[in-house]
């Protein structure tokens, strides 16, 4: 922490050198959306100094004169001038659009890009979304960003995904109010943990590429920042109610209180959502609680927030060995769930997910002069939860995920047969094979284990604690040069283990991997429910771990620096980032208590990032060129592969080179953007599903030295045609390929090495994201207070995910292209009071198209007699996209 003290001392020293005579400050908001406007030009007539508003609309400027005229200007808005006299706080200045636009909300608000500080930023303003956006997945708001592929995956609540330019969410940095929220072990984002984050968001921004790297880690997949803290000079209460075709009901209430006397604000929010799911056996229930406050005095602002979203939902597994084949869906319907059946007459599924992640932040901002500020943020997070799955097999190693344990008539899990087998009865599987176990113990009865002696339902469990800090400093030295510096620290402690959920008729479970409890038999079972997710502070030692239990201890330090230079029409920005990640692993299973190797050495890896931007302002837009070079620090899950403290000796430094070139054109009601990009990812670490062809043991293959090359072109148009019509269109053309060879080792969930592989990937397409995509949103306002929109998207160039199993590894499976149409309508009912009432209707996949959204295997046409569906062999493991579904919602705002 000495480094933090040095940086803070340096920044404070700089601020003490600066003073002002007359401070002119305020905020600039759009009158139509009631949202703050960033990048608004603020000038003082007769003086050469110019500043731009921040993302929250705030500005502060120093004047050497006690009287004058302040002018605010932004493309697309009417320029406004106001006089001042001495030090003056203008409060909120509202700008009015200078063109006629649709003034009603639409559900799928198009993302609109802008170029600020060399960064392509896609704005997703929340005021442009109707109440139904909150009834859908959080990823739904990213659908209209070029090169983003959004998929519902298995169809469970919160299980959807996005990929940007062919990279998954572990390569994109996500933050909430400046707090990095990517998982510390895997860099992943679990959307089910952030249910209703869009309800409380004030604005959402997504930046492209590597530019503007102020996050906690180097990344080539851009950054998503969500701001939730409310700063509004008014009181209001919002009620939302929505109902969906998955028999879902969501209700929420938000209240915002503003006190001008105390210059403070308080916002509270609560929501509840439950439903049966669009897929068989994917019921869900979740809650969200949220609170924020802001207190301002003189040049200081203190704000804080608390957010949590405990949830439980049933799933379809996305592990290839636990998934249905395309033929299964043709036989049982596209909503079929391979993991579901009736147990003693009651519905039951192998796969359930439950989690509760709480996050708390406290931020202090000091605007120490009109063109500079210092921000310090501290935060904490506590999380608990997990996911259930099947464990064990018959004595002949017929695992519970195999088709033989499914009824042939409807594909449901043979739960009663599993119970009968576990208790010694003879059972006949769907393939005609008869099984019986013979391992009964006189003392203990029927005892299950990871292999060969029975089948159990268990839960992977995670309990973690985060603390962190974020310090950012910014100073505009003159109207040409601005400096920015930052430091972030994150510490995470996480326990990972599995525990018993259901013995399915057996009498106990023997976890023979635990070196400290050999011969121990466990009989106590737990729950995987929403109530379980509330156990935030229950200690890991309170659980009976079965097959593994380890603890990760991770510290992350990041320094960032940016300087921005502008002269005449030219802009030049340089961004630097350096990070150190310290990893330590404690293993409670594979080492005796007194073994010094039980705790690994502290392993420190380093990463860095260099970004360069050059831009030239044209009469109606900007030409730009961005370049980035980065090296990633090694992640925890890449350092320790085999559930032990053995360090991965094959691990190499992951390196990325990126280039972006583009043109932004803006003129009145028309905006057109074109971007070319190139990304070379070298020595990447990749995990892929694997199933041993000899033993049928399934697990994950960990590849090293994977190279990828991503080329692409993105184009988007935003056109306000007249007072009734608007058009937003997007196009993405790309070529994403693997290069060279990769080698890897596979492990199953029980820590066992189950295979090794060397694979030639050269020229193979990167899968699980459409390389050719087109999107269009056509908005129309037929009458006053009514707006409708038709959303069209086309996806092609979609390939199966990388799969290391022998029958998939060398194949390249291209999925059929598909078209989707969505419709939404919003009607505002005029009220005599200032209150607002909004009715919304949305229908997704209007034409009820049947399409494959994701494939987890790439089986070819070599097997004689294998049928195909639209060119796809039916023995592949896939997910279909959701069929037609809709929502109806009511939003009432009490002012």
C-alpha cells in the first residue's frame, strides 16, 4: 500500500499548486431525455479557455473576470448562452434538440456511438427504454451494438451471453460505478448475479477495443461501464409491473428523494421476479435491493450505494457431455431439457443455480479547481452460491449424464430408476442394459462415491469476499492538454468446494479424495434454493466438502495514465496501464494439514497495455486511427490446472495487438460510422469441453499456445427521417480464425487427468458468435403518445464452439443463417397531474423462427446413416434459440 500513499501524496501536491478567482460550474442535461450530456463544449465569451462536460454532465471552469457570458454547445442541440456575475453555480442547464425527433420511448433503444478522447463509445441511455427492457435479460440492451452477438444459451434466467468481436465476456471489462466486477479467478461475468442492474442504471456505455484502459486488467474486448448513482433535482416514485409469456411476473418500485436544503439525495429500489421459464424445467425466482445516496458541499461530493440480487433458477447444462443432441430436440421439441424428469412424481432437475452477490461502494469526489478533480473509491463485496450437477456412475461406469439414463418415450431423466439402482435393485436402462450394484456394507449401507458405486446430486459451491479501492485524478492543464492518472487495488478471498444435495436413496457418500478425512462417510444433505443464497456469512468450514476444497487468495494492483492533446483539428491521446496480479492457492484436500505444500508460493505475474490514438476533425465528423499493444497477467484458473498447487509449467504470456481505423460522419439528423479493426491474440489459453473416447469420462481440456486473428468491418447509421420516422441500421463483416497448433491436458471434476491432446487449429473458424451480422431498428410514431418499432436482425457465419473431443476437434461445423423480427409498442397515457403512465408491449421472434443459436460439438458427416437438419448432423450437441415470446408492462411515475 506504500505505492498508494506515494501516488495520493503526489496528486495532492499538484492540486495545492492550483487556485482560482471566479468559479463557474453546473451541469448540462438533455431536456427531452432528462439525462446528463457528456462532451458538451463550455466556453466563456471573449476568453480562450474551453472545457467539456464529463459523462455525468458536470462542468467547472475558472474565470479571471467577474462578469461574462457562458456558452454551451453540442452537435444536435441548440446552442445556449447565459450571462454570469462573479462566482456562479448555474445548476442544471437544459439543452433542446435542434431537430425534430421521436419523443416517445421504445423498448430496444438503439446504441448510438460517439468518439470522445479517441474512444468509440456506444451509449445505451436508460430513458430511451420502456418498462419491458427490465423484464428481459440484462444482455438484451447490447443487441444493437455492431459485432455483439447475444444468445440466450440454455434459456435459463440469467444464462444468456454476449460476445464482442468474437471474444467472450472474460475479455471485456465490466464495472459498476467504477468498481470492476469481473470474477477474480476467471474474469467471467455471471449475468444471473446482476438481475435488475438495468432497472437502477442511469446510463450504460460500451467502449470498443483497447482504448481508454482505466480498468483493473488489460483487455482487447472493450469495456462496459454502468452508472447507477442518481443525481436528480426532483422527487419521484416509479412503479413497474410486467408479465411475460413464460408465466413471469416482475414488480419493482423506486423512490428518489432530493433535499435542496441539505444538498443531498437518496434513492431506494426493490424488485421481485419469478416465472416458469421459456424452456422445460427452468423456473426461477429472484429479488433485487438497491440504495444510493449523494451529499454535496462546496467542491466535494460524497456518494455511496448498496446492490444485491439473490437468485435461484433451474438450467439446461452448457457442458457438452450433459446436453441434448439436435435429434433429441427434433423428437421432444426445442424447449426440451435433457436434465429434467419426475422423481417420486415431483419435477426434478440435475442443474440448478443459486447465488447472491452483494456489492457496496463509497466514493468521494473533490473538484479542487474548475478543470481538475480527484476521486477516491472504496468498496467491498460478499458472494455465496453455486450450481448443482450429477456425480458418480454405475459400477460399469455408465455416468448419469449418458442417454441410457433417459426414458426413450419423452427423454426425461430416469430418477426413480437411479434411486432403485442406488438401493441395490436391478434396473433396466433405456438401451436395454440391466444393472445392479453389489457394494452394500453391513455397517454403512449403500455408499455412493465419485466413481462406480452410485449416483448423487451435488453442488459446486463458491463463497468469496472482495475489498478494493480506486483512485483517479484528472487535470486539464490548458485548452490543449489534459492528464489523467489512476490506481486500483483489489483483494479477493474465495473458497471453492462441492457439497452433497441428494443421495437419491443411498445411505451415504464417501469422499475418498480428502487426504485428511480418509474413510469418512457423509450423510447430511443440503439445499440449493433461494434461501440458501442468502447465507452470505456462513463459513466454508460449516459445510461438508466432498471431492475438493481449495481457497484462492488474489491481490491485484493497477496503475494507469492517460494524456490527451488537442490542437486545431488534431487530437492525440496516449494511454498506459500496468498491472501486477499475485496468486496463492490453499488446498484442504490433496495435502495433509501439516504439509507445507498445502499453501502454494505466492506467484506474481505482470501485465501491461499501451494505446495510441490520433484523430483529425472534419467539418462533419472525424477520422481516427487507434493502436493497442497489451500483455495479460496470468489468471488464477490458468496457473493451477489440476485441482492441486502444481503450477502450470506450459503457461506463456498472452499478448494482443490491435488496430482500429474509422470515420464518424455527423450532419443534422444523419449519423454514419465505419470502423475497420484487426486483433492478433498470441499464446492464448483456451478451455474446451473434452470426453475421453475410451472411458467416456468428461471434463475440460486446457489448451496453451492458442493463436487467434480477428479482422472485421463495422458500419452503423442513425437517421431521424422526420417527426414520425427514424431508422437505425448496423452491419458487421468479419473473419475470425485460429492460427497454428495447440496442445493441452484434460481434467474431470474429480481432479483426475483424463487425457492429453495436440491439435492443429490453423485456419479453423472461431465459433459461438456470428461473423456476419446485420441489424435494423425502424421507429414510427403514428399518433401522439404512441410509438412503435420493428427490430430486424440477421446472423450468418456462425460456427460451433471449439470442442476437444476426438470426434469434434478436427471438424468445422457451420450453422444455418437465421433472421429474427422483434416488435415493440409504447403508449403514454396523458394525465392531468404531472404523473406519467406508460403501457408497453413487446414480442420477440415475431415469426416464430426455429434456429440454432449455439453448437457445442462439431461432428461431421463421416458417420454412415446420420441424418441432418438444415445441413447440421443431428448427433451434434446444440441449443435452439427461443421461440416466439412476449411481455406486457405498465410503468407509473409519481412526481
